[in-house]
C-alpha cells in the first residue's frame, strides 16, 4: 500500500524515534465469532471515550453464530474523525484463521499484539510485535474453560490499555457499565484486566508511538447505535403499532423498541399503550403496518433490502390507497445469501420507486444516530400527513455500530396526525365529504377512521379504481385524476421533508453530494483535500426524497459535482440526473461498494485522480474506490479475511 | 325444543334494538353473476348484524382478491371496508384491530385467496386467535380469472373444460381446528337459516371464527361433475346438528330431551344451541371434530354445522394486555413518555 497522502499514518522505519501520535489511532481486533469478544471490545472503546477522546467502534461480523472470523475496529481521533479508516495502527491477532492476512495487511511500523501460538513475529520484520501467552494467563485466572475463553478477551484489553496508556479507572468504569453493576461479573473481568496490565508491564517493551491521553471532547456525549436511536425516537414519537420480522441488520431496532417500551410505555395499571407484534414474514409485517395506519395508529416496521422486496406489492397498495405507515430499511449487502452482515447504500432506487405502476415514495435518510432519533418521529408525522408509506433509509454501519453523539433533545413540538375527520366534524359537514376529494389543492384528501360514530363516516378502501368519493370506478378520467392528485401530494411533500444540509464554500468549484453514512468519510475527505491539497469544496448532504429546490441551486453554483455513495451503480446519482436536466453533465460518481463502510482516503484519492486527469471528460465519470485485490486463496475464511483488509 | 329458539330469530322486528332498519345494513348493488352463492351469504351477513343489533359504524370489513373479496361492498355500507391484496387480508385486519380493538372485524375471502396464496397468513391469524369473523366463500374455482381449479377442489372434480382435478383438497375447517381456532363452522350458501345462526355465533365469539361456506359458482363450477355445484351440495349436505342462537339479553325456555341438545355459552353471554343429530358428536372436542371431518371427507359428504367450539380461549388482544382505549386514539400525552424518561436513557448511554 503506498498511501503517501495519509496524514494519520506517516511511514516510518520500525524502531525509529518519532513524536508520539496522541489520540489518533485505529485498533483492529481479530477474533473468532462467538468467543465473547464483544464485551471486551465495548469496554475498550468506552474506556477511550471516557478519557475524553472521540471514538467510534465498528463490528465486522460474519453471517454465523460461532466459528467464523470477526473483527472489531476502534478508531480514536482527537479531531473527531470517526469514519472507518483503512490503515490499522494497532492489531490484536487472536484468530489463527486470519492472523496471516491480518499481519500482511499492516503498514510498516504498526503494533501487533498476538496470541503466542500464532508465532506472528517470524512473518514480518517491519512490525512491532508483542507476543502474549493468553492461554497461560487465562489459566491463572480460572479453571473453567468457558470462563477462560471470555477472560482471554479481557486480558488483551489490559495489554492494549497498558501499551497505549488508557487509565485503569476508566476501564473499571467501562466494565461496571458493560456488566450493569453486577459484581459477580465485574470482579473476574477486572482481574483479567489487571492480569494483562501486569504481564505487559513485566514482559513487553514500552512503545511511545501511539498514545491515548486524557482530553475533554466527549463530556456529556452518549454512545449508541442507530437502531436503538431510531427505536427511542419512535417511542417518543408516539408510535403505537409495530409489526416486524427478524432480519439482519434491522432486528435490533424493533428489539430495542420492545425493551424501551416495556420500560417506559406501560401505564399505571400495568397495561401497554403499544402493540409490538412479530409477524410471520415481511409481507404480513407491512400488511399489519398499513392496516394499522388505515385504522389511525402510528405504525411502523423495520427490515432490510430483501424484506423491502417482499413488501413491494403492499407498498404499492399503500401508495394508491393512501395508507400511512413507516418502513425502516436498514440497508445491507445483497440478497439473503449475499453478505447480510455487511453494509451498503444499495436500496436507494428500490425504495424510491418501490412497487408497480407509477409510484414514488417519501424517503428520509438519516446520517447520524441523532437523525435516526429525530426522523423516527418525523417519518410517523409525514406518513400521517401524506397518508402514504414513508421510508427511513439507514444502513448496517449506522444501525448496528456504536456512534458518539450529542444527547437527543426531548421533542417539544406536538405530533402531526394529518387530515382526519371526526364524527363531530362530519356532523358539521352534514356528512358531505369525499375520501379522495382534493378540497385544499395540496393533493391531500381527508380521511375517516373505522369506528367513527357517524353514518356517513364509512368509505370503501381499494387501490386506484375509485372516484373522488371512493365509489368504484374504472373511468379513464377518474383514474387519471387520481394519479395526478397523488403526484400533487408528492409535490407538496417537498415543503415538508427535511431540507438538505449545505456547506457552501466561497469560490469552491467542486461540490459534493452525499447522504447517510457517507457523511462521515466525506467530511474527513474534504478536510484532507483542503489540508493536503488546498482544494476547497462545498457539500450538500441529502436528507430526503423528494429532492427539493436547494439541490439544483447547489449544483448551479459549482463546476463539478461529485456524488459519493456506497453502491455500484450510483443510484442516487441517477435520481439526481433525472431531477437536474441539463445540469446533470456536471455530475461525477465516486462509488464505494466493498461491503465495508466507505473511508475518507478512498474518496480523497478518487477526487484527486479525477480532478488531475484529462482522461475524464466533462461528463459522468466513475471511479470505483477500493478496487478488489488479486485473490490468491479461495477458502471462505480467507475470502472473508480479505474483506477485512480491502 | 330447539325449534322455539329458531323461531325467535326468525321473527325479525322492523327495527332492531339500536332503532336501525335492515336497510341500514345493506350495501351496494352486487356485480356478481346472478344466482351466485356469495350474494346469498352477503344477505345473511346483513341479517345477522341487523338482528344482533351491531352498530354498523363499529364494524370493519376486510377482503383479499377474487369474486368473494368484492362482496364487502355489497353489505354494510355504513361500515368501513378494505379490499386488500391477494391472500393477505389477515395482515391488514390484524393491523387494524391492533390499532383499534373495539372494531368488529369481518373478513370475506375465497378458496383461492385463502387456501393458496393466503394460506400462511390465514394460519397465522388463526394461530394468534385474532378476533376476526373469517368467511371463506368456497366454490372450488378461481371465478374472477375464469374458472381455474383452487386448492379446495375435490379430487376427481371436473372443470367445465373437462379438466379433471387429480390433487386432494384442503379442508380449511380441519386446518382451523388443528391450529386451535375456537369457532369453526361449515355452511352452505343454499341453507340461509343455518348460515345466519352460524354468523350470529361468530359475532358473539371472542377470537377468530373460521366459517367455510360452500358457495357454488354458477358460471364456472355448477355443472355436472363438479363437487361444489348446487345440486351436488344439496344432495351431499350432511347436517351435524340444527343450530339455534340466543342472544345474551333473551330469555328462552328450552325444553328438550336430555342428551339431544348441546348448549355453549359464548364470550358475551349469548348461547349457541345445537340440537344433536349425531348422538356421539361433541363440538367442544377437537379430536371429535377432526375425526368427523375426516370421516365425512372420506365418505364424500359435505358436513355442515358448527364443527368446533371452544369459546374460552384468549384472543390475541387479551394476550397483548393493551390499554382499554383503542391505541389509535391515545393522545400524545399518553404515548410520549415524559422528559425524565429521555434524560434517564441519555444518562445510561453516557
């Protein structure tokens, strides 16, 4: 790897004296899935967080319960850059299946802690190796084999802590939090930490290249994953009916919601003011959501791409019959037997136009855990206001990984429930109303709910075969009026959806457009382009479909627009092309699709290349970031291991 | 005698207890073929809801896709209706009931809609015991797509085109019993008196009621060689019992020979009276029900009546332990936890 541009991983000769890199490193831990390393990794991450250093944790796990390789990457960065970074500074090798590849991928000068039997140190001479006899140390702690396995993971936390300077008190605090104050679990884990610390002190050479030092950039902040954030948002947004079907990486959203609702949504008499139901499949899950929305509940489901595919027919009915409901799509790679535990932004086109006929949907795209929280409630509002299915497009990286955030703000705005006529209002109208009558000119008609106690409340819900008064009709004009009005509704939605966030730089010729989790590496890449190359860029972060007027205005102000996204085909770029007309010639695509989160360096390199070369005409360009490397091995484990270094 | 109870339901007054007329329960004009069994069922639905004095505003009608699924437009115009997608009305009805468990849900499906594409959802609705009156208008063919066999067509049954069905039929009543449904009945569109009492019992039942109604398709499945035709059904109809229904507020003196009458009290206090035609049949025994269904199927009989009754089983709404008010109408003051709750969560995450 010849990453001469990398500011954070300057090449050095091993052993050479160097200024310590303070609060800027990436720790990569390779373990076997099911070995219980998750707790240890969380403790490691949280203890850095508690030292005031901005941090992120990414779990890269296989589609497997136990046995296949898994990695956890912690990035600590004093400047708050918490996107994925490709370069590993401190490697912890605990998995024989991947150790060779894990070591091969390191940059010269990196630190590598490894389990003694792996014998890594003979493989390379340009790495600072730290051999640790984990089995022997664990045996000193416990006679129970299962316990030894778990404590082994905590021992490496102690080793890492001692090597890079994480304070013991913070580790203890993190352990207490991890094990929810249960002393029985805390004590052996603390003993394991101390075992690691003692061993490192007595046996391992000190290093001064990467250090964690106390700072104050995380005070008052929280750590949470996007799925839990969305669950909390939905709960405070007054969701009442939730129906779902398990699918990675979305399951934890509804599972969190169940946990939180059981804590905070049980009334004094012990009864629930919500209904959360595990459906028999995604078809039923979305059918229940729409049935509940039709009957006036704030309803939602969560799923991933394959689930969205199954929901397609119902979503079409929801669009035409004008039924509210919220669908969280936690995007991931490929079909069911793709890489279900890897991230992507590959469902953009699918959700934008899901179903038969002329359909286009309102889509909210959170970029942070805070927006997951906020959009969860906002989506419920929009679904009811527009009487239509509304998507929230998250992804595995945002949904399942740990993110640092400002605490969420308690919602002060009242919820918006749209145009629903009560029995009293119907009485005032003398019972004269039309379910699909656009009396306000915004395309949004009034509806009534089943159970409304007025003889004229009822109407018959069916797809598009009806007139403005919900009477069955196959008349061409009725059908066309219906379709045109629904399109008008989508037009109205532009005034309601979250506006893009724009950072306009004076004189910048280059503009970026991105969305979702691409935001994190993109902001870092802009910093790299500015600091390393003096290239100033503007940035528009999309937060919703339909696209609003700000997008075209932004494009007009720049010569070249780089659309950065995590899919192969440039799905959002295509939607932008349709939207922009003549101006689409300015668009260039940067596409990252390895299953791993996009990183800043890949974007920076792509931009530099595309800006410098005359080979790229002023038209749609594609530079695919992270080109696949040559494969020399073909076993499953090794193939997955390759993914780790890509 | 059982006849006395049958008499009370037959004596329909001009207004029901809500002061509504039978016409207040009518629907739009049917667009089905003249003589369609489905229309006969719609008429009995109107009658049952009227005579039971159910407020039509409280009712929500659901259906899937097919001829049968069009019928909710032909009864109870004052009730909200929802014509959903093929085979997946149970999900829509389930969602609506979760949103408002005060509504009285009636679903009308067909054998194509339920026994093929909708089999999964049908079974899970029954398994959950969602409070839905689920009617299968069973004619053994796909009518709306012009006469293909459905999965309830009998083995050896002949299509108009001469095609013979060589696959065994599904018995949706047996399936419902197997899944623990608390109210399973089979009716015949040509027997309105039995039909209306089955429906009344279903209205009073708490939980899923599965009512499989043999409803001949006069256009595509009423010919010789069909086992779902009017003549065939009339000839092979095997009555399990005569059914009487007594509403909770009615006081009826019943005299009957000991052992010839079975009485079951339903959720709302109403009573189902079954005059036994078979001495050894117990409709509250799932094993008896399955045995009798299998025997009838083997003998080529069309068993009608209340096949299985188990009114005590908890409905899904009971199990959810939700608040008494419909969830859809809860104000945000109740569904949004206080600021202290968010503060607590945030502190935990710090």
